[in-house]
C-alpha cells in the first residue's frame, strides 16, 4: 500500500500515467477539491468507499451538516483535519484526512484528502500504534493523556513537582500558506528533533496536532527549572531551518503550569498552560509565561474584547473623539489627536491609542486604523474649507502597520476617496518602531514627508531615543512622554532633561509638545520652557466632532 505522505512527494517530472496507476492502485480513496469544495478529482476507491453522488459536485455531501463549519475551518486554519466519518450506504465508519493548500503562484486554494475504510484503520501495524504521531514520531495526544494520568496517579500525596509546558509555533500558518504544507511538515519535524535533544529521558514530549506541542518536565525541584528549559528551547530553535531551496525561521510561544501548585489533574494543568501560552502570544510571541491565578480572567476578558472589536470592525460601530492640541505661543488650537472608542464593547471604554499592543496581537490594528482614517476624512469633508486648511489631525500608527508594504498606498487610497489632503494628517510613530530597520524607515518617512504628511515621534524620552534619527529633515515634531510631564513639577533633574531636549529640538528646528497636561502649573511651566503644543485634560477633554469643530472655530 502506498503511504499518502510518500504519494504527495512523488517527483512531478514523472509521466501522468505513473501517477494515474499509483492512485488507482491505492487502497485509500484520494480526492482534490477547489476552494468552493467542489470535487476536481478522485480515484475509483474514493467513489466505492463513499458512494459519492456524481450529480452534485460539492464535497459537502460527504461531511455531516453539523460538522461542516468546524471541519473546513480547522483544515484552513491549521492546514490539516482528521476524523471519523460514516461511509457508504451502510454508514460504516471510516477515516478522512483533509488538507488545505494555498497556491501563491496563481492565488488559488485547494483541499485534498485521503479516505480509509474502518477495516484499514483497525488493522494493527506495530506495537504501540495509536500513541505515536505519524509525522514527528513522538507521542500523540493519546500517549500524553495516558502518561500524564499515570504520572499524577503515582503521586497520591502530591509530594513531587512537575511542569507542563504548552508550546505553539509562531506564525506557522503563514509558512503553510506561503511555502506549502511539505515545508510546514519539514519544519515541524526539525522543531521536534531540536527540542528532543535537550529533554531528559524521563520527560514527556507529545504533539497534540497542527503546531501544538506539550512537554511534561518531571520531578523538578523548583519552577525555575521550567523557565530554564523554556530558555533552552528558544536557544535551540533560534537558528533558521535550512534546506536545499529554502530557509525558514522558527520561534515558539510557551505557557507553563506547575503540578501540584496550579492543579493536580491533567485537564486543569493543560488548560492553564494553554492560557499562559496565549499570554505569551499576546505579549509579542517567542517568550514564556508562568501561569498566574488572575491570568484566566484576563485572557477571557481579552478574548471577549477581541470578539467585540471584530464586531466593531464589521459593523463600523465606534465613536471617534478629538482631543484638542493647543499652541502655547498663540493660544490657538492647531488640531487634535483622535481617540476611538468601541460602541458595542461590554468591557470598559477602549481607545485606539491605549490598546495598540492588544490590537496588533489580534490582527485588528490595521483595519481599525483604516476605519478611523475613513471617519476622520468624512468629518474633515464637513468642515468649512478655511477651517480645514489649518486643521491637522493626529493618528497613532502601529509598528505592524508602519512596516506593512502597502501602508502608504492604503492610507493615500483612503484620502483619495474623500479628496482629503495629506497635510491634514499627522502620523504619530513610536521611535522604537523606526529603529527596527532605520534605513527602510527613513526612506518611508521621507516619502510620507514629500506627500505632505506631518510626522511626529511619540513617547520621546522614554529610553529609546536615537539622536541621529532627529537630524533627518522628515521629522518635524517630538512629543515627550506623559510620565515626564508628571515629574516636571517635583523632580528638578527631569526639568533639566526637558530643557536639554528643548534646546536640541530648537537647534534642529523641531517642534516640541507634551501630552497629559492636567493642571495650570504644568501648562505654565511648559509655556516657560518654550514648548510649542500641549494636550491633556487641562486643555480640553476629548470631544465629539461637532463640539471640536465649534471649539476650533
């Protein structure tokens, strides 16, 4: 019998007749569908097993209606789904392996799979069959379940300590989508090989499925051993995986729970290490997190917030507020910085500016920023022309969006739809974002400057300042961190730092502004310092557009 993994790796240079012969001689049913799940190809075994109705091209008829969404979604999300299904007229249980492939050369998606009858599934092949992951050759979920239960039952007095590490590869779906599932499978096998080398013989290591793995570090003395193991894993996989024709980077996010501190049964420890892993993802991936008691509630709140924000994007249900900026020299309002609040969020009010880390992790920062820019353009188009000409609206731009190859094209496209000029926008960028790739960033900043956008470096003075960056003429505005404003009145050294920054900015002809100005003494001290702009509750609370327009006029 030809193994399905070997079948899909056959040299494509072979004549089609070889493929046809192999496919027809296989004891498994083979099928291929298009993105709409319509059957494109199948061998004769497939039709015999499934009693497939040729009059209906849709493969949906093969799967129970109640499973439809979950099956295809999991295959597309992880690249793979496997499960038992009733076949034929007698409803005999069989096994289906469903794969998803995105062909980036022609932007076409396909599903393909293998069907096996129950008689083949139940045939024993080797000792221990059913407990080994066929791809990586380590334990599977069944193996992990039995071994963890045995481990915990063997310690009735709870005197030992074990660590459960939940590992999830970072951006693995992207590898599958762009490089194909063969490369993804090879990456999983290489990841397994590297991790196995640093584990002890009595540690448990299993693949749950997709890109999820679990390690049980047995008989440890303290939790620091689990943290050390996680660090060793990061070190083991930090070098890219090289093959003859490609190079793939590897990283993983790890969550750690401890027996008996966080639980004494398999289910609770697995769930808590999974929760901790999610926190590692949220914090930026490629890191480890120890489970804490308040973590579950925080993660649940974030997941609820994510669903609310997705609904906000789909329904455009949000409120845009404008926090006015005052020119301290003239006493005139120059413009405002926007805050975006989620109209349908069940949790406390969420602003775009205060939630960027979460939004980036959720993949929502780009669509939400685009929605905010659209709404600003709509509001600006309602302004009298004389007022609009002197109005500059500041928008925070996340690191993910700034580095996106289509960033400038996307933003200019939105402005073009409303016939709004770039001169009406000030893009606020965190300095550490620019420093990730200084050469490319400066090129992008100069392009934005030529187009007419105002550019501001936010949170300046927060420990990541690059003085050479300021010499570039595209930077026209610095905003000092709000924490510095709070300390100006009480800490003389902070006042000296502010004076030094102002002198440097003046020499470079760069405007200086502060946020978080909450009382008159702060405002007057900043005015004496020679700062250009200020914003905060003393200047004005964030306003709805009509209130802002009235104030501005």
